C-alpha cells in the first residue's frame, strides 16, 4: 500500500494495514499494471530504435547514391574535357571550313549528276513518244493515202 501511495504521489507514513486477501489482490493488480507498463515501454523503445536504424540506413543509402552520382558526373566531365581537347587538336578551325567546302562541292556534283540523268531519261521518253507519234502518222499517210478523185481512163475513139 505504501508503494502504491508513493507512486500516486502521497507520502503518508501511517497506513492502516490491509487484510491478507485485499493485500494480495492489490499486489497482483500493481504487479499486472507494472508488467503491462514495462511491456508497453519496451515496445515503444524497440519501435524507436527500429525507426532510427531504418532512417540511418536510408540516409546511408541516399548518401552513397549522391556520392556515386557525383563521381559519375566528375568522370563524365573529365571525359568531355578530354574529348574537347582531342577534337580541337585534330581539327583546327580552317580544316573544318575546308571540309565543309569540300562536302558542299561533292554534294553539288552528285546532285547535278542525278538531275542530268533524270533529265536525260525524261527527254528520251518524250522524244520516243514524239517519234512514235510521227512514225504512226507517216505510216497512216503512206499506207492509207487520202482518197481523191478517181483517175479516169483516157477516152478511146469510137
């Protein structure tokens, strides 16, 4: 009973003794409440530790990811710098202009050749069609002359 009174905040020195049955019941209730309270406290403590560990694990994973991305970025920047240096060393500005002019000339030559071939083909087709038409016209004139007045026989004396 003294323990219960102390837990509740009372400091009473003189407490009337309880009978044995009431004291056992009160002790059992106190012990049950203490066990429940201790179990709940342990559960809260374990949950707190679990969350803290989970948070720490996530933070470590995030930090590792960030570090990995930074390393990759640094590596890519180095590679880019090396490639830019190689390109600048390999092709000076004047060489680029020469290559561009040469490519332009080649493209013009190829385009002219293609256009000439296409024009030749079209002209041949047109000429052939025109010649066929003229030939057909000539054939109709030669083989089917226009019917004119029939020639008359010279008159015979009677």
